[in-house]
C-alpha cells in the first residue's frame, strides 16, 4: 500500500508542477508580451527593414556628431522618450528632447560618435557605441555605452534607453 501511495503522491506533485508551469507561461504571456512590444503595433515589424533601422541608428549618431539640436530631435517621434542614461529621469516629446540635447552638448566643442555594433530584432535595435568628446576648454573625454532603440511604424524613435556610466563621465569632466 505504501508503494501505491508514494506513486500517487509523486504523480500528484508532477501533475501539480505541470499545471503550475502552464499557468505561469499563460500568465507571463498575457502580462509581459504586450510591454515587450512597447507602444508599437506588431505590424511595425513588417514595415521596417533591418537596413532602414540600421540607417536610422546611423543618423541618430551622425546627428549627435553634428551637434545640431533640430537634426537630433528629428530622429524622435513627437511623443518619443529618451532615457539617457538609464536611471535618470526620462525626457518625453521631441521639443523637450531638443532642449535636453542642447543643454547636454553646451560644454563641448566636438563630439565624435562611433557605432561599434548594431543588432536589429524586429522594430528594435541594440547598439554598442563610443563617444569621444572634446570640451570647449580642450579636455578629451571618452564614453562607452549601449543603447536600446525602439522604432515606430514611421521609422522614428519611440524610445531610446542609453546605458553608460554617468559617474565615470562626471569624474572625467571634473578631473
């Protein structure tokens, strides 16, 4: 009898584990799938090619190098969001992003961006980059970072999340 009880108990645990796993998968799909797509509809994936996304990423960094506020802001959707760096308050709206960029570039006479790698997946891109900055006083600063770019159906940036070390940047700026 104890063998039958043990098999029954093990079978119940196995069935309970299976039910729990299926429930978690269903819950995760319903909860996380929409946010993973962001504010962009799934049809966007079919509208933008990898080449278009890579070109848009290149333009984003070229606009940084040009230090042209309007050109930089033009990369974003009207309601686009920039979090630069991640962990600081996000900036939303092309005009607000323009003002933010203008303030950020003010202490620099030159910015040389270098895109090291772009990985496109659907309507998003992960970008490994490096910036070489020169202050108006001639100081040289280097920033290494990664960005996650989310594009809308028009090829405009819906969101950008930049990952880089703000403390190291400020230390270089102040040294």
